[in-house]
C-alpha cells in the first residue's frame, strides 16, 4: 500500500504540536517524523508551517468530532450519553491515550495573539464539538437556543476539566465534571 505523504505530514504535525507546541515544532521535525521527502512540505503546503498546523487542526477536529458523535449515540438519555462520553474520556486520559491529534486548548493559548488563522481554526474546532453536545440535547427535546447554550457550556467545562487534569496528572477533574451533568441538564 502506497504511503500518503500529505496525510503522513499532517499526522506528524499533530503529534509534534502535542509534544512540542507550535513554536517548538520545526519543519525539519515534521519531515523527520513523517518520513516525507524534504521538498514535499512546500509542494503539499505552499504556505508552510501555519498551513500544516491548520490542516492538523482540521484533521483533529474530524477525528475527535467523530469520537464524540459515536459515544453520544450509545445512550438514548442525553444525561447518560454525555456522562458516558466524559467517563470514557477520563479512562482514555488515565491510559495516556486521550489526546488524538492537536491539543486545541494549548495551541489556541500559544498562538491566538500571533496568528488569526490558527485562532480561527481552533475556534472552529470548539464550535464543532459544542455542536455535537447541542444536537444530542436538541434531539432529546431541548429548545434549540437552550441546547446551543448548554452544548457550549458543557464543552467549555470539559475543556477546563482536561486542563486541570493535566495539571494534576489525574482524571479527577474530568470525572467530577461527569457528576455535574445531571445538575446542569435538569
């Protein structure tokens, strides 16, 4: 099977952004990590590192959005569905397997004042993830405006819980967030 150089560079960029951040990730690192020929970066990504980072952000958005969708469909009750998603996320965190792709929160903190394009790409990710929570609530009888408000709040709280869990090096903040869902959604 032929290796897709463009896709390998995007995945390598996502891994490197997770480990080294945007500033710490260089084009040579991406070439080395992906195994791509040196000239292929500007062939596939004429705008260089920023374009590659945006592609990695978009790849992450798709992968994680699909994960959220899948987990939210496993329960008919929206409270149980969201709690299950959070519990599953906590388990993945504990196995050091949670992060799939770019750590969006870290990247937006690092680059929002220096790159409007990266800020917008990160914002699109947060909106996509919030939408998944909003949709499950709307399907289950919440009015659209209320579902959108709750979906954004839930996603924001989950993002915050992950930050605290990373700082503590344990999943207690994530698990605690799960217990708040029935209170938030009553």
